[in-house]
C-alpha cells in the first residue's frame, strides 16, 4: 500500500516550521497566539477567500481575538510591488509593529505575498500560513519561499522566510472550483515523479475531482516536499529537484500573463513543462518513452493540449533567460532518469526545444 510507510506531519517539525492538519490544528494556532501574545493580529486574504472562508476560519479562533482583516484582489497580478506597498501602508495605519502576527489565509498568491510582506515590514514580523487551495497546501505555503512577480516574470523578487506554523485544513477545498483543484494537482504529480514511483502510479490514475479523503494525499505531498527542503533548505543543491517542470513551465505562464492570449493556470503551465522535461529526459537521461507518453496523457487529460506557434515558442524560450536556476547565463533543467530519480543541473541542446513542443502537442 502506498501509505504504509508514510510519516505523517501532524507533530513533525521542519526548518523551525510546524505543520498541523485538520480540525485539531486550530487549537495549536490558538495556543501559538496565546503564548506569543502578539501586539496586533492581522489576517491577510483575497476577495474570494474573504467571502468563502474567512468567517469559517475566524469561528475557530479564540473568541477573545479580534484580528484586522486585510484584503487583496484575486489573482496572480496581485503579486506586485504596488500591492506590497499598499499592504505595508495598511499595516502601518493599523499600528503593526515587529511584535505583530500576520495570518495568511488563502491560496498561493496570498501565502507568497503575505510571507514576503511579513519578512520585509519593519525587517520582519512573524506569520502563519493557512492555505485554502490545493496548490498552496502541497506547495506554496510550505518550504519557506515567498515573493512577488516582477512585471510578468514569476517570483523574481522574494526572500526565504519561514512561517511560525502552517495550518492545513482540507475542508477549505470544498470552496474551490474544479479548475483550482486541477491546477494544484500538477504539484502532487510532480512530487511522485521526482521521488516516489508508487505515489506517481497512484496519483496519475486518480481523478482528482473525485477524491473524498484529501488528508492522505496532502500529507504525503507535504512530507515529500519538506523532506527535500530539510536536506537543502536554501536550494544550493538537491532542493532544485522541486523545480521539475518549472523551467519551461514558469516561462509559459509568464508568456501567457504578458500577452493577449488566454492566461494559463499555474498547474497547466507546470504540466506542459513536465511533458517537455520528460521528452528531454528520454533524449538525454534514458527515461523510457512509455513513461514520457504517460506523463503527456495525464497532463492532456487534466488540462487539454495547448498549441504554440513558432513565434510563441521563440518568445517563451527567450523568457528562460530569467529562470532563477540559471548559472553563468546557461539554463539548467531538472530531468528524470526514471520515476523517482531526478537529476539536477542539466543542459539541454537548443535543437531539442522544438522537438519537445512537438511531442507535447502531437505525441510524436
């Protein structure tokens, strides 16, 4: 069975961050607030989450607490320096100081910008992440990466900043539209591909929209991610495996954000990036073609197939120059020797780029 030897994180400590799951986690949060005695308590959210989740969340807090709710607009475009400036102004206006506590309640945009704002306001105030989307639960809210976009370039400005705790309650997934669940599933699939064949086999054959018991999936993915982070906190070496699919994926996401074509979700973009990386892996690392084809089939089933003409491909390739894993002007890719065996710092010949897009779009 997949979960027979899985270590769950209900009480496990990683990189000074405790991760707690389910309804009992709220008592942990109340205890943290009580013991730390923050001078001011703030909850950062976005408009959708404020409508769907804030009331439910506040009901779980100690009734004596009266946090100030700060709100940002929905969507990736809120991850901007302009929005940071507005939040810094609001924190100042409401009397925040270095002994205040910020609770980031929302998806990946909220936890990304919230952690960055917390780390930079008055040189740092403490914060807690309460992710409400699948993507944030299994990826954005854990691991310590925070940041904002620079124009259309994803996560170009940021810091490593670890929350005091992460509270994961899968009940919030019930508020999500199907597209948001599908978007987060790409990161779940990635965790299996880079570290655990059994997990990949299970998740690649599940319909993520039909899952009723999310706790095991979420805990396993969090366990995989934070195990990698524990071994290489500041991404000097082995943590880079978590970027599988993200090199082209972020370039594709940035391209669609910056142009008139329809935007692509993070999950769809990373899914495409994983297919491209799988093709490179077949050509350069001996990954079997059947595995690459299955990755393509799973991604196509989740997100459909996008088509990129020659001009679009060239513009996406130009964006690779801004990838954070680059060194000495060269683009580095994470590739697979096999499922569960990821290799970092690979150079890919330019002539393979178009062939990889052709494989993604047509399966050949």
